[in-house]
C-alpha cells in the first residue's frame, strides 16, 4: 500500500507493470494516456448505437429524380457491403478496456 497527500511518482527507463488477477481500476477526475494528451476517448456503446443509427438512416434515404422518388438506398445492390460493415461494429468494442463519460 502507498498513500500520499500530494502525489506518488513512479519512473522507469524500461517499464512499469501492474498485474491483477481480475481487475485493475484507476479512479481520477481526469486520466491521460500519455503526457499532455488532448484527444478524448470514444464511449464504445454510445458510438455503436450512433453508428448503427447513422447507417440505418443512410439506408432509408430516398433520392428524388425528375420522375419522382427512387427506391431507398438500402435496396441498392451495393448496400450489402455496408450492411456487412454494420455487422462488424460489435467486434470493434473491447472486451477488456472500459471507460465512463465522467
């Protein structure tokens, strides 16, 4: 156990390792992966829902031609490629790394 009122520093020229059998939990108001980090992480489940909704909305687009409405985008022969990409979205989410909004 290590406790400090103002801070604890660890430093190594090669590596620092933390091992746990089940969970490693880091709790702070702000966490940076790399000194001076400025890019926020994406919330995986929220991103997944947003992306799936976007793909569905694009699939439901109906162009208007001089002779009237066309079929929705999702009936185009190329739509299968987009649907296949949508099916891959769950595989992009980590099974071991998690974060929360705040």
